[in-house]
C-alpha cells in the first residue's frame, strides 16, 4: 500500500505539524485493521469506525495538547469525512494510536492528566516526565496505545488530553483509529 501524503487532510498548523492520509474504509488492509480494532472493543457497543488515518511527523512535527472527542457533536467536522448520510450527531468513543515507525528522537505521546509510570517501568515503552506527573508513551514500532474518549454518561473524558511531542530528529509514523459514537444511543458494554 502506497500513501500519497500530497493528498493530506486539513491540518490546522497552529496545533498540528504533520502530514496525513486517509485509507478508504473499503480497502482490504483497512477492513482487516478495523476488524481487529472492533475485536479489541469487546462487548462495548459502537456502530462505526472512521477511516484509518496514517500520519507522518518529520523533524519539528508535533500535535499540541488536544482531545480526540469533540466538545460539540456534529456529523461533519472541519476537514473530516462524513461518516454516513444520517443527520445524527456523533463523537469519538475510543482511540487507538499505532506506532508504524520509530526511527526518531522525541515524538512521545504525552498524557498530562494520566498518572505517571514508576521508575521501574519499561523505559523502551514509557518514560517519566521531569516532575513524574503525566504519562509519556515512546514511539516503538508495532506498539499501540488505546483509550476511551467518552465517559459512560456520554460526556468527554478530560483525563485523555494528550499531545504528540515534537520530533527532534528522524521520522515518526503512526496510524489513528477511532470508533464513532452516536449520543442518541446509550453506551453499553
């Protein structure tokens, strides 16, 4: 599979410096990966997934602190694809970020509101901040980080505020996977 990063999706460069490409939902690789994501979700009910998003961060590339959930529901976000023809409001129930390449220095995924790891944690996968607060997940090819964006009552979870820290050298490659949540349907599972 070859990705054309010239066909990159809209990126607000005040918050994100990267290139991205969407993989169509009907692509066989996309179907396989999304099937695995759905199995990871277990019995947690969700109706749809977004198309896979491949991201590339060159030196200086970053994604400042943000949530993957949207503060206001809608069925089309700025620069995002429309998921269906219904006019039902949507949000992102869960996120997975998969590290496809780790030939870089820096580029950790940082969760400031998640407790830090112990000093004995696997330094290949996790790192401690200078203050010991927050979680730093290091780019490691083949690893992934999963989190729920929504609380059981359908509100966004502020604990999953996160950033892609600046890549100091090399290239960081990743893949975003998101499940779609319709707030007119209860979260069950």
